[in-house]
C-alpha cells in the first residue's frame, strides 16, 4: 500500500515564511507611514489655526 504525498507539509513550509514576510512588510509600512501621516495632520492643524508659515 502506498502512502499519499506529503502535500500538506510542503504547503505549510511555504506558507509560514510567506506570512512572516507579509507581517514584516506590514509593520515596516506602518513605521514608514505613521510619521508622514502625523506631519500631514500637524500641518493641517497649523493651517486651520490661520498660520501661513507651517513648514511647507
């Protein structure tokens, strides 16, 4: 009697690094995007208060 091919373990070995890479990319994207979003909001607050020199 033959045993089935170990398909499940091959998929698992491929899926785990892929999930890890996607998680790292998501964290890196957040670290890159957060300061830019904060600077944008600060500039909008500055403009909303009526200042004209808000750091462009």
